[in-house]
């Protein structure tokens, strides 16, 4: 059995890691930590946790790295970088970080996250954990930088076209996210009275911290600069990200050719489902799952390709993807413990 611990298990992403790992056939959960809930059980906080899976929150210690095979870090941005050096020194556990601390070069991180990076020397050793693009590198990873939820939805929507070099910039992405993406702590935007029956945009005009993460991977696939116009929005629902991504085609291309590109690219990638022509994703189709659904079409009038994707922001956008990465690292089938279907209606 793979021994694992979750640091920051009281937040939404950490609790989702707990929920999925509790049913994983190859994992033994040994510890869950929280800075605010020590001594209380996770079922007191989340009523969906059954008594057979219940555990008590403990305090964090770097010795977890010596006692476990893998550590999941589900902490706010800026906190993982403070403890990863000690964890790496204390033991041989693999570390999967769900925050943005190790996704970008240090100077880029500091520019977009508006804070200094305390462990810049470690960043280059981190492997970006989008398995559909980085499966081979994950096999030898010690530290995994789990992708952001918005980047996951956008990159998976358009990656086959970037790799084929058939699109040009600017890529325009408008993404509608559920409120859980903002975490447990309520803000003015996520307060029920404001969010209920409402849609709002935020960090508009090239200011969202996920922009460089998206651009570096799409540009890397294309081997040329691809810039993105990204507008994130909050919707009046709990889970999911619905991304509408449009990009100019370099030349006239048939929908049949585009469809073939997607099917070839995702043929051996079990968690991306390319929908039939003329069919587009629904959020409920992926809710609670580690799947990404993608539908593609062409606006012939403007010679623009439109790719629409749907993911669950807490699963494929966070916890499920982290566990998919764990499966790859430990030589398991990457779908192990992650094949739950969505619930409809």
C-alpha cells in the first residue's frame, strides 16, 4: 500500500483529495493536517465523510515525509514553498503541490503573484502535473506542481491545435467557474447574497495569475509565442469550470481535420473525452469526476476554431488530477480510483 498524508485537508481541495483517496485500493491514509481544526475529525467539518473513513486532524510536521510515500499539499498560494524544502530534507516522500508555488519560474511567479518566492532553487526540479502533456516526466518526479483549474480547462481544450501549429494568437478564453474555486473562506464576491443567481467577472484585462501558466505550455507545444486574452467569471453554482476558447486558424481547415487532430491527440488519454461533432459539454456531465469533456467546431465566417471544455474544478482541476499524477508516479494505471461517472440530472 502507498502511505499518504494530506497537508491542509480542511480546505475544499484537501477534503476532495481525502474523499477520493478514501476509496483508492492502493492507498493508506496515515495523516491529515489542519492549522485551524487540530483535534477535531474531518466528518465534523464534512458530513459526507462516513464513519469508516473518518480521521482526526493533526498538526503539521516535516517528519511526514519520512513516514509516508506521498504527501499532498493543499495549501493557499505562498505556503507550500515555505515547507517543501524541509519535507524534501526530512524524507523520500513524493510531494504533490496543489498550489501555484512551483508552476512558474521564480521571477515570473513573483511578477504575477505579487510576492517573493522563498524557495526559487527548487522550482526547476518540479514537474508540471498535467499528465496528458507530461506523462513521461511524471514517472521520475519527486516534486509535482499540480496545474491550476483554469489552465487545465483551457490547455486541454486547445492543446491539439497548438501542437499541430494550426492556430495563431490571440487565443481568447472566457471561463465560467463555480464558487468552490475560491476556497472555503468567503469573500465579498462569493458571499451567498451576491453570488446567488448572479454572474460576475474578475481580474479582467490580462491580470489573472494563471495567464503565464497557460501561455508557457501552449507556446511550448506550438514552439512559438501564443498569447491569451483570458476572462474568468464566477457563476451561481458550486462545482465546475466551463471554458469557451477561440483562436484564429492560420489557413482554412475542415472540421473533419480538426476532429481528427483531437481524436489522435487524446486517443491514449483516458480522462479526456472528445465529443462528437456538433455536441458540446455540459457541466453536470463531469461533476464529481476526473474527466474533461471537449467539443470543437469552426466559425467558417471568421475562420476561427472554437473549443469548449468542461471539468470539475475540484477534481480534474485539483484533487483528482493530483491523484492521477500519484498513480503515474507509482506505476499504477492512471485511472485507478478515479473512474467515477458524473451524476445527472
